[in-house]
């Protein structure tokens, strides 16, 4: 069965390592914070200027001066720091962030990502996404395998305006874990109960299958 | 030299039609509420505004937008403003969207006297159009230019008579860089104290960058997305 959003987040959390500094994008990526293994020290960065994002505040305790990059009220962990947005992007551009997790409208088999603009429709802006994908050491895309119309989001070539080129390393969807390799999307794991055939049908770009594909361990 | 002005109305003296302004804040966090209100009431128009976001429809920069005071916006994310989207799509408002880190660095560079610099963000995207591309360390970069403003408006938690500023939590965001990039920088603060009362070790923005300062009143500090446990 295809994973739900929490399942995707749970699988991505398995990529975390002790001591990691991580930037989580808006949407599914934010949920990864709920699955950080006990005893593992992972510091979450927010590009507006916070290192050490804590849980959402208790009811009635929200501080308007303390928000994340999604403009949601948050708390700061013990040991957190605040800084301006230029220094925040020095952390990102300078390669100090170990892992970036973000959502996408489309990903290409070359690792291009489109995540910020639908021409003629949606004007939101790229925010920090272009900076993050251009500079992070490791980028994981968290997304559903297909869009609401059932069309594949894993394409030969992106059709929407790009956020970055040849930058995505790994994709975790509701159906599979895939790596970007020279051949295209390399199938690494299947969601529990999902067949290779189903993944093939949902992938428009080239799907590279090497040997038996294990199920995710979640 | 006295940097203290009475209020926002006095602070914005000299701002005129067609000027370029910087406005601190991220979303509605750390925005110069008093100055924004005074600018809205002034009716000054054809403004070029540099701000990470465009406020919401009835608050912050959104009010200036609603009243057609803006000619151009330079921003990175404008998602929560319907009027912005309408004016942008209809072509009434000129918009330049920048990657957020590039925007922050362009402002920092403007204040630091660095006319241009290379960054990887936006390479291969529409942001790269018309920009010089150069390879460094095997990676492609875009030449980005610095930003400065006729007036920069910032908001801090504490300020002293000399213009030294201390921000609160994530309300620093774009304020610190913008303070350095304004020909005239106007700081509004929640608490204004005599020079010497702030700990020099804790100052975020040194007073050299601030030309006018006043104690703001009636802060609403609206929350865009109140999220609780």
C-alpha cells in the first residue's frame, strides 16, 4: 500500500545521522521532525534565522517573534541560536547544512527539480528553495509519486520552471525510494506491498531496476 | 547628533514618490509596523520596495499594495497575498523575485560596499536570465549585484539614542542587513533607552548604520500561522 505523508516522513527520518544539521522544507518535509530517533542529536535550521527549531508552542504560548520559514509559530530548543537571514544563508551556501529535505512539483531523471512556480497560475516565489538546492551537500525530495490527476511527478524532463539543475540525490515518495544515477531513477526500495510494476507505471522518467528491490523497513 | 525622532510621521520625512525603500521583516515577523502605517497614510506612490515578503492583504506591506503605492517589488516569497498575485498576474505591479539567500546577500553586499558577487543559486533557472555565468571549483555560479535603498526601515526590540539595535528571536531576519544598506536608515524600536544602557556585547546592529530612531507604539505583532502543539 502506498505510504501516507507521515509514512514518507518516517522513511526519510531513517536518513538522519547523529550530529546532522538539517533544513526541512514546508509540507511533508516538516513532518520528518516527528520521527527523529530517540537519543539522536539532529539540529533543525530555519532559513529566516534560527538554528535549533523546537516543537510547536503550547496553546496560548505562541510568540509572534519566533517563527519558522513557513511562518508558523515555533519554539527554540535549548542551545538554539538566532541570527539574520544573510548569516542563515551563509550556513546553507557555505555547505554547513548536512541534509536538505524539500517538496517538489516535478523531478527529472537528471536530478532537476521544479518546485516553485506554475506559470499563469500560482505566484508564490522561490523563497529559499533555490539557495538550498544549489548548495546543500545532500538533497532529498519528499513527494507523492503522482499528482492529483494521477500524472507522474518523476519525469524525463521537468515541464515547469526549474528550482535547480542536477541537484537532487534521493527521492522518497509514497511508493518508493529512488536515487538519481547516470541512467535515471534508480529504484532502491518499494513501499510495503507496492510492486515494481506499480512503480514503473507511475514513473514517466527512466526507471533503472537492478536486481531484487527490497521493501522499506517501516 | 540627535537621531531621535518623535514618531513614524516625523521619521518618514524626505521619502518621496519613486524612491527605493527597504522594509525589514520575514512574513509579518519583525516588520516596521509604525513606519509602514505612516507610509500608507502618506499616500507616497511609485515606490520600489525591497522586502522578503509582501505582507498580507490588510496588514504590513499589503496595505501599500492595496492602495497602489507600489510600482515594483523585489522579494523572494509572496505566497500569502491575494492582491499581490492579482496585480502581478495583471501586470500592474512589476515584480522581481530573488532566491531568498541571494536577496539577503545582495542587501548585505549593498551595505558592505561590495558591488557584485557570485552565487550558485538560480543557475539553470529563469533567475539566471541575462546574468553572467562563471564556473568556480567545478560549479556554475551567477553574478548578482548589490542592493541599496534611499530609505531602509527596520524594527528592533531594543534601541538606544545612538542607534544601536538588538532584535528579538527570529525578528532579526532581514532587518540587520537592511539597516546597513539604506542611505537613510530608520529604526523603530519597542524600547528606546539612553545611550550606554545596552550591553555592547549584545548589539546586533551598531548605531553607525542608523540615522533616525523612534519608539514605536501599538504593536499588533500579528501572527500569520499560529501553530500549536
